[in-house]
């Protein structure tokens, strides 16, 4: 119960205390005129009854407002839950798409690396064959007669 509830409860208790202390005055009959009709009735009880009726109407109205607010809040919470689930589903599909894209990119990169490795292995193998095909190291080869010197850097003289 909030602060307003305590204030209303205190006001009702004060009204009940006032009515109890002044019960004789509240029940004293008085001549009342109501739209041309004259009636003898206790004015205090009529006013007290009217105050209680208005208090009950206010209580019913507050309960109705509270109930409608809670129902609307529940509808909003359900709508938010549906939106959250949609967002989670969309996020999961985006993550799955990102994963698939990354796997495709990694496969392409892996293929490129394998091709590069194979190319390098072939080049190294070819160079190795060239080195082995030239025979013995130069220092150990017998000199060739009438041969022109070869520039090791591939430039013609």
C-alpha cells in the first residue's frame, strides 16, 4: 500500500471516529426539502451515507483503473517478449550467416595458402633439381677447356 492508501485509510478512520463521537447529532431528525418534497430524516446520517458512498465509488474506480493498468502492462510485457524472441531469432540467424561466411572465407584462404605452399614446394624442388643437375660443386669439377665464363648473376658480358 502506497502513501496515498495510508492517507485514505487515515481519513476514513477519522471520519468513523467523528461519526462515533457525534452519533446523537447525526441521528437527530430534521425537516428536509428535496425537489419540493418535504421529509423528516436525520441529516447527519444522510451526509455520512453520501460520504461513504462516494468513498466506495472512488475505491471501485481506483480498483478498476489499477486492474486496467495491470492488464495493459501484461499485454505490453507479452508484446515485448514476442519482440525479444524475434530479435533473438534474427540475431541467431545473423550469427549463423556470419559463421557460414567466415567458413567460406577461411576455405578460400586455406585453398590459397595450400596453392602457395604447393607452388613454393615446386619452385624449391625445381631449384633443388637445378642445383643437383649442375653436378658437383664448382671447386671439385675439373676445368673445362675453351669454355666462356658464365656470369653468376645472369648478365651477359
